[in-house]
C-alpha cells in the first residue's frame, strides 16, 4: 500500500521538478555545523491542527538535545504562512526551519533554502521536494482529501457512498439529506467554510477540483491551459455548479464566518453529513470523541464520473541556509525520521500519514485510513493548485469564493469573474 502511494506521488513530484527546472547530539548548532550547548531553533509551519503535538515533541526533543525549539504555527484563521514569513524576512527574523507548499511557494525562498540532498532521510522517501535535481524540502506527510462523509447517516438515508462520483449524484443525495434534516438531527448537509480567512479551503483545495479532478495522476493539461489563459468553459461551468451546490447546502454561519474549528466541529459532532476537508482533521475528530463510521468520497465537480480523491505530499520543511543553528535544524528533521519518538509524533500524536518507508506505524484515524485505501487502489488525483502563485490564490480567487458564498455575486457572475481572473493571470 505504502509503495503504491509513493510511486504515484513520485510521478507528480517529477512533473513539478521538470516544469520548474523542478546520531544523538547534545545541543544546538553553530554556523560551522558543530553542536553547541544552549542553542535555539525556530520552526514556522502552516498546519495549525498539529500545533499541540508538534510543540510537545519539540519540547521533548529540545530537552534531550539541549536546545530550545520554538514552534510558530500559522494558518487557519490566523492567515497564511507565506505572508508571515515575508514579514519575518523584512524584520530580519527568518526562522531556522520554515514550511512551504509547491514550486511557486519555493521560488519565493529559493535563495534561502539549504541543499538537503545529502541528508540521511532523503533515501527513505519518494516525495522529497526537488528542484533542479537537488533536494530542498523535507516532506511533512502524505495527505489527501475528498468529501468526508458520515457513513452511518448515509446508510440511514439509503444513500450508497459508492454512487457519489459525479455532480448529478451529489445533487440528488444532497436534496434527499436536506429533506431529512429533522430525522437525522443535522443543521446542514455540508460543513463548508468560505470566509476570507479560510481561503485555503476554497481557493486552494476546492480550486484543485477544477485543475485535477478526473485527470491521470500528474496530468497538467488543464493547469497548463489555464496558465496560458485558455479556459474550458464546460469544465468551468460544471465546477461552478459544484461550488454552488456545496454553498447552497452548507450552514450559512459556518460558510460565511466559520473558522476551522467550527467547520470541522459541525461534522465531528454529527451536525453535518459531509465535510470539505482532508485527513489532517483526524486528530480534531478523534478529540471530539466521534464514534460514527466515516470515509472519503470523490469531489462531484464534473458531470462525468470521477472515481478518486486528491492525494500528495502537500507541504515541506526547508532549512534556512543563513541560520546560525544549521546542525540542530538538520538534526531536528533527521530525528523525526530516525527515532521512535519521531515516528510516534508523526503517526500517533499528529495523526499524519508518514512519507517515509522506514516508519511502520499506521494512523488510526478513519480518514487517514480512507486515504490509504484510495491510494492502494490507485484511485488518486494530483494536487495542482501550487502551480499558481499564493498571491493569485489568496488575493484574487479567495474573495471571489467569499462573494459567491455570501450572495454578493451569483453563479453566473462567479463563472465570469473566475474566467477573467484566469485569463488575466496568463503567463
């Protein structure tokens, strides 16, 4: 299973690279690479859902290695990691380790990223971030998303999740579930968030449905067309119907003003049948003591069947080559892969799917298990949103989704503005 996943994702990483040109220590590290006592390192990362687990691990690792580790988790409703890093850079306070997404994110920090090709963990993963033949990114995890569903509620409504493979099937299912709100005890069919602060749900993850749904893994035909200003009207119209469907059947409060916790919480507490999120929500759902059966169904962004979910290594850690603490920063990453404590943090505490072949622990979260099942079946689609710049996603697209969600624009206007934006973004 793990081998299948790595092979599939490795193909996508290879495409990314071609397009872009794409032991125990006692303490911290000096610029010369030697360990010194009483040092400090800072890691800035964009997954707030793992903040508590990462801080716990970092504190234990720091105590063991005589190093103070500061974790800065930036994301969710606190804004994006990219703008925060730019602010740190302007202030002359860049972290020793920092997260980034795909190739466009990396290009912004290429001059600061340390070549990690010789690091010991590189041989244990198929999905390290490579650029110009060198490794610059430590893969944080393998992640996936589709439409998470409450299997118990679907069974009660007589809906087979295996039929949810196209737009028409979702329309029928959503209408039926909406008519059973009182019986099911739900507030909405879908838990979806589209506030400006939640643009990573809409203009990142949902946007990827337009880019990659239904295409062979690593197929960039739609991405390349859009980057060239060529818009497939039929595909865009189907996609807009899908967005409108999600918005129409969402709780309006969660949709327009809700944050990550309120969105995930509505699903975890049985107040929504579907959740537009990924397997990274497992710790939150487990923390809410949810006992119902759940898994992922495909996104219904097309009239034709699309029998797969989106799976990739979505984020990476880079080492700041100008850090005064290089040895400690590199050892922090190496120990995540080389030690039982690192394995336990990644899989047991943070609930992540590990990207490393030597990690034998398996996640207990149902959504992570669903990602693995889809991957083992070879039914996966790419993460292609990172071929578009962060500014385009966050500053141009995010407001359009928000306006559509609040009713400031209708579906036809959403299509018009999306098309204009994609054409204007032509490279």
